[in-house]
C-alpha cells in the first residue's frame, strides 16, 4: 500500500465517522475484537498442541526424542511467548520536570478547580517542559486493557508568554478536549 492509498482509506474512515459515529465505533470495536480473537485462538491452538505433545512425550520417550530431534519443542514454546508479548504494548512515559503537589500547591489548587468546574479528566501528573505548548496525554498502565494515567504538559515558554488567565484557558481547553476525545474514541 502506498501513501495515496493509505490517505484514501483515512479519508473514507473520516467520512464514515462523521456520517454515523456510532456505527463507525461499532465497526472499530468489532475489528479490534476480531484481532484479539485471532490471537487468543492461535494461543489456545498452540497451547493445546504443546499440552498434547507433552502428554505424548510423557507416555512415550520415543516421542520426546522425536520432538527434541526435530526441534519442534523449541519452535512451539517461543510461539506462545511471541503471541503473549503481542498483547502487551508498552508506551513510554512522558518526559519532563515533574511538579509535585507539595511544592506547587497554588497550581494544583487551580488545576483541581478547573477539573471540577469543567467535569474533565483527573490529572495524575503535571510535567514542566521547555516547549511553547500545553497538552494532556493519556498513557495506559495496563497496555491494551487501559487504566490510563493522565499527564498534563505545561510548556515553560507558553506560561511565560501568556497571562495567567490565558494559561488557564489553554489548560481548560486541553483538559476538556481530551475528555471529549476519550469519550468518543474509547473502545
């Protein structure tokens, strides 16, 4: 697939999402479920094969020698490990200077008030970065199974360039936008 084909598929997906978001979300869920079913089915088949071969090897030493000689046992066991690893996605934690509640109580008081007033995501970590940017990022703690950690990035240059009210508005925008985005996309 070249870039133009990829771009065409993305545009089609965008149109489907805009025309009927619930149908698009259902299709996305079913597609993700199909992927997990395939992986789990393969793991069950390979585990059953290993279990069956283990029973046969226990009953007959000749079969054990055959499995070792043909190196089948050394192929099947890593297959289980590879399939299990495919389910565990590690996402690197965001980097920056972590601001603590103890050292910056006024900032966290303001963030708590914004979260409460906007009914937005609960922030677990606030990082100070050198960029002219602010963003909220969700990092899954349990891979594909979720349990997200919400991190607010505050750019030092951004905070120096804007008034406190403007910074408050940017943070409110990012928190609210992220909650809306998560509510729409979460599977």
